[in-house]
């Protein structure tokens, strides 16, 4: 149950009187027992703000009704207007007042422990399958002449250097800059080292606000777009390390791979999906071309530390489904672990590599195992 719902369920008439009094809002009890308060919601001292515990159907639904123009309001919006608070500030205040914990009870495991949902038993339903290299067929992407890269400026984005990305790491992945479009240039190579596409990371405000941060690059009206689901960024440069250690960490964006190289130069086993969905072909590149035995899923933290609204909960559910979908592709074949952080060590929407080597190492040590049916369960 959401924190806001717990507050509404537990709040009493006496709580409302005490809270409003503490906010400096006067009240009176009418003959019929209704409470009316001074209309501080719009800066008036007139007693035109009424409090009702039930809705028209007689269901418990504490709310206010201002007969002077504000109309119907929840207790949250009323307190926000009176105190000039944000929603989160209001929730935290009321939760503290009622002794309700604001810690989000999210399922903290993918097959290791279960705190909340019984349906997480799905994590133990899988049995390991044998790999078959004969099933894999290489999809050849169009190959571009690498001379096209001479068009771009052999400089690095200064903002990436400010974020701690080393010039050596950017050099390894052949990062450049295109002054004409004000973009970082990110060449994409297949696992054999052929140039198959070029993506640009824009630093222009109008591109960022319109959701065009990462886009294909055009040179003289020719597109260097390629199907992202038929390749993995970083596999070309990191394939020998991945084959040697037989494990891979999967992140969403190219920058996560380059940051990993900064932390672990020439020992980097990270690849990027360039999105949050994985194709079967990308999976098979790792299983059959690289022969990995362990997969570490490290998607961006696309959920908030506290799930205060329905939108927060929906976003968290979407994140879990995306992680599960990728894990399901691998769990029949290899060991699968998940980097999962529900505290403030990672910011909202940040990659596990974004906050430095120390935090990444902590999260790697805490990674959660996605279990199969034929393994001993800790539940």
C-alpha cells in the first residue's frame, strides 16, 4: 500500500483538528457536527473551508471543500496550499505525524529473498539448458568505410572529461566530436571490428528537450544508422576480455561502457544495448560468440527511492519487467545476476557506472542472483 493511502486510512477527525491548529488555522464545530476552518487555502480568515470524512457514497474519504473558490481538495493539496509545501514534503510530514514509515517496500531480490510479493516465486521456475552453437547464425550488417571518420574532429567532449571519463577510454572507443552538429561522435563496430554505424550524442538544448539526445549521424545526407538490436556497443573492443573472464555486464548506454573502461582499463567486460531492451540476437552474440558463463544486468535506475504516487509504482513495475525480460533470455543457459540499488547511492535514471568506481564496486558485491529451479533456494 502506498504511503499516501496509509495516511488517508489512518487519519482521524482529531488529527485534522490538531494539524490545522498547529498550522495556525482556526476552526469551529457546527451544530450538525461538521468542521469548518478558516480559508487559509487562499489567504482568507473566513470560515468557509469545510472538512468531510466521507464521500457522497458514505465511504471513508477524508477531504476538504472550500466554498469560496478553491473547491474540493484532498488533505494533501490543502496542506500544500496552506504551508506552501511540495507533495513529497507533505507526505513526509504526515507520515512522521502518524508514525508511518516512508521506506518503499519494493521486492529487493530477483530470486534471493522475498519481502513483499508471493508472485516472485517465478524466479525459481527455470531449469538450465544446453547451449547449441549450431543454432546461431551471424547477421551481417552493412559495413562502412572507416575513412568517413576523418570528417569528424579529433577532440573529446569536455563535459565527459568533467564527469570523470578518461581520455584513454574515449580514445579506445574512438570517440570524436562533430562541431557542425555539436555532437559527440560514437562509432559502432561489430564484433569483428567492422564499422557498422555512427551515433551522435547531442549537446544542443533543443535536441535534449525534444528527446533527441542520441541520434544517428548524417554526413552529406547519408545516414549512418544501423539496427541497434543486431549489435552491442563495446563488444568489438572488449571481446577478448569477455571471452577470457567468461562474463559480461550489460548496461543501457554507450557512456556506461566507456566509464567502465575508465575504472578498469583493458579489463573491461561491459557492453551496451543502446536502450533497455535486449534482442535474442544480442543474447546469442554473448552466448555463442563470446561463450559467457555469467551475465550481470545493470540497467539504469529507472525508479525513485520512495514510491509515493501511482506513477512512481508504475514506473517501478516497468523497470522490474524490463530486468526480468532480459534475465529470462539468459537464465536457461548461464548464471544471471542483477545490479539493483534502492537507496540514494544512485540517482534517479542514473547508470550503475555513473557515480564512480567505488559505488560500482559496492553494487557489484551486492548484486542479486536470478535463480533457477535446479539450484538450492535461499528463500
